[in-house]
């Protein structure tokens, strides 16, 4: 598993696509975004246009470990774009969109960890090269609202778990990727 992290709009996706293309002719692209408005539709279209046409796409954010276990074709690699969006969608779905003041964050975090632990296990069981994109959220001020604070904390801990399990970790800044871990 190769993890690529960095800030928003840092060039993570393009860097990860280059890494995946260097290692694999065919890739299963796991897209975790939901198209909720026109602006998001444009973002998704841009991502689709920049990756090779022969890459397959699976859209979803739940039970991604099962996708890796059961949807790969022989000789195919995986690119997961992105963990942060996956966590956001899972958090919203699992909480039912309830008022953040009423949420049981320890229970929600435990649910998210089960999803991430299963993803890590699937990556470790697979012989396919797997490239995972995530956002580094912890380099700014502490958010002013409860939901955002918990999300930043959860994302940071998830990223630590992923980085610990990864064979390589890349940090992307201003479009430049720097390998920060190589096992």
C-alpha cells in the first residue's frame, strides 16, 4: 500500500495517478465523492478527464475493503481517491445528518475505524499495488465548531493508521511529491 497525503489542491491526485500508471497498466479507480451540486460535478469531470480512459471506476465509499477483495481483475492495481472524502461521507451517512451537538463521536469514530481497519486488512491481503490518497487536515487552526474539530481529529488518527501500515508514504506540496517513508 502506498499512501499519498498533502493539503487540498496540492497535486496529490495527479501525483498518485502518475505513480499508479508507472506501476500498473490497468487500474481500478475507487471514487469516493458524491456529486451533490454543479461545482462538484465539474470537479469529478476534471478528475475523470485526467486519468487514462482504460482505467475502470467503482464509485462508492462504504466497505471499500470488500471492493478491493472482490472487484479487482487479474493484473489490476487500485487507486483510492480519497480517504478524507470517504470518511466524511461515512460520518454523514452513519450519523443520519443529525445535529452535531447530539452525536456520539466515540461510537462514530469506532465505526470509521472498523471501515479503515478493514481497508488496511484488504490492502495487506492483496498482491495488487494499491495507491491511497488522503488529505492532511491538521496543519491549520483548530476549527471553531464541534463537528469540524472531531472530523480533523478522526482524520488525523486515520491517516496515522494508514501511514503506519503503508509501505511508502508520499507528501505532496505545490505539486511536488516527496517520499517520506519507504519500508
